[in-house]
C-alpha cells in the first residue's frame, strides 16, 4: 500500500510538472489497476490531449455527483418512485454528458 501511494505521489508530481495540474480521474469508474494503467498512459500524452482527458474526467465526476444528488432528492421527496425508475432516470441524465458511457 505504501509503495502504491508513493508511486501515485511520484506520478502526480510528474503530471503537475508536465501539464501544470494534477492527474484527474473519475475513480468510481475504475479499479485500482485501471487507475495505474490510465495514469501511465496519460503521462505520455501531449499537454493538449491531457487537458482534454482531464476535462472529460471532471465532466464525469460532476455528472455522477449531480445524479447522486437527484437520486437522493427523489428518494426523499418521492418515496413511491421505484428504485428502477430512478436509476433509469439517472442513466438518461448521464447520457447527456458527451463522454459518459453507461452500461445497462
């Protein structure tokens, strides 16, 4: 665990040096292994490509947070709605984010 944390800290510092901002990733969509793989892949990107990737990740993070707020709000204000209906509404919201992929 300490070795992984050290590796992430080192890569994040390299990311800051190369791109001017830290590595950004929507962790809810990744496993630990895929985070490391994505980190390594994106360190090889151009600054323009990394900016685009980081902004896509911010969009995903924001969309998921908004959907969570909507789901919590709907469950508390309209408890008669089924969970399946709320999840379907959430998926439709997420599909409005250009870079978001939602599996059924």
